[in-house]
C-alpha cells in the first residue's frame, strides 16, 4: 500500500464582518481576530460600545468551521491546528492581506490590531510576516507562536507601535508557570516596551477593557 500526500492550489472565498461605516469622521480602524469557537458576526459585538462615528471595526472570519459540542446546532471556527500549520498559516495571511486591501483604509486613521485567544497567534504572525504598520497591537489572553523572535518585531520600534498584553488573573488556561514563561517571552520579543495589563476575571473579553483604548 502506497499512501502519498499531494497538494493543489485553488481560489477560495471567505466572508468578514464590519461594524459602523468608514467615513471622514473615522479616527480608529480596528482589525479584530476572534478566538477558537467564535464566528466573526458574534465576536464583533464586543466592540459595539465604541463611538460609531470614530471607530470602524473589521472582523475577519476564521476559515475552518465546525459544530460546537457535537450538537449540530451552534457553529464555531478555528484559524489553525497543528496539521499543515505552515500552509494553513500562509492561506490565512493571504486572506487577511486581501481583507486589508479591500477596505482601503486611509492613512489618516489609526490602525489597531486586536487578537483574542487563538487570534493572538494570528495577529502576531500577520504583523510580523507583513511588517504591518499599526498604531496599536493588542494581544488579549493568548500565546505568541514559538517560531517568532525579537527580530520579527524590530520594525515596530521604528514606528513607535504601542503593544499591550492583556490577561485575566483567573484565566483557566494560564498557570503561574505559563504566565512566567509568557511574561519573559513578551519582554524579549518587544524589548521591554510592551505593557502588560492583568484584570480580574477568567478567559473572557470585557467590554470595559476594549473601551479603554479610545
């Protein structure tokens, strides 16, 4: 028996969700990357208390959808797994590039890249690989991929990007050992310039934290 894995390339179509309208009054554009198990149309609701005139939110959609809890009722999605990670990462980054190009964001707007949970790994890979110019990089309750190194983020120092790392003190995925490791890694990757914010809570998004960035 001879089993062989082969590969093809093809054109795929995916959706994304926006909140508010991009106008001359818009000051901040957010690209928000959801965590595992979310759909962008629900995730974007965490940003609905931001000023509608000044904030425009773009929520890309993870491509791999599945039924939650094996009930065939509610649908969630995942960005990546450990299977074919490099290829799948390239696919995701190409999709995000296409979303960014489609939106044609004016240079006058601040650009905020926000990742939650699994979305942190996508946000950091995207920013690093494309050397994406952004005003704020917000990493909320997620780990940074091991393959990334300090040199991947050197360019952020040149453009004075604000990096904020947010975690809950009762996050069920964050043991003291993991917190220590991630804190050291953040210090190394961003050369001590990232701000770390610890809030009272579990692995959850709090709107008041999102609202504090305006």
